[in-house]
C-alpha cells in the first residue's frame, strides 16, 4: 500500500485512542456497521487460521465465505505481516 497523508492521519488518530470505549465511539462514527463486521470477521478468520483450523471449521464458527477465508489466508501467509503482528500482540495481551 502506498503511503498517503490522509491514511497517515487516519492511522495516527487510531493510535491515539486509549480505551475500547473510545474505539467504539470513533469507529461507529467512521465506519458502517457492515464495514466493522467485515473487519472483525477477517480478524477472527486470521486468528483461527493461525491456530491451524480448517476452512470448514472456520466457516462453522464465523459467518464468512471460503473466498474470504482464502483472501485472509493469502494475506496472512504472503502479505505485509500486519495480521501476524496484530495476532502476536493480541495473544501477548491475553497472557
């Protein structure tokens, strides 16, 4: 993805949020419910893929298509490393 001042500003505002409640308020204003649902489902898929679950098991747990799982899998394995870093941090915070 090409760096862009508008994206930099967006990411900087996200980095300034300090609580889950602040995130809910900001993202409720910023995104549609569908966009938030899609993003959270993709992260769920990435977490489940990183745990070694099959596409079938993931489809049973998360209401997504095999195309979505395939896209997330491609990004997880051959992307910029964003999912991997986020999942690692998520697991560190859960421990």
